[in-house]
C-alpha cells in the first residue's frame, strides 16, 4: 500500500522516515526511529521501541494476511510499517 500510482503522479503514504519526511509525502507517513533488531546484519525485525509498530495501513490486510516470515497480520492494534510485523520479540 505504500506506493500507489494514480495517473500522472506517483503517490506514497504510510512510510517511516528516520530523519525528515519529504514535503510531498502522504499524510499518514511519519518520522521516527525504525528500531530494527540489527540493521548492520540485515535483521530488520522491529524492536518494541519501533515507531513503525501499528502505524501501517489496515487496508493491506485485505490482500496480504501475513508478513515476510509468515506472522499473521496484525499482531497489535494495527498493522506495522514494513515487511515484518512486531510479534513480541526482540
């Protein structure tokens, strides 16, 4: 759901930016620390402190029922931004 194409413009929304949100970004996008488990080793599972938790679009559940590891969506009060749904650990 993050990127949608409507006619001559490319629109994106429900994204997490670590430093600064671009001016043309959708109204549901946020800035914050993604708090990955270990980004240096490409472990992009979310920690409990991640700003991405419960900030994604619930519309995704209509099309995708689980994350990249097979974890059911959602695990909390909302869907998380990114490929991995926070499921309690790390």
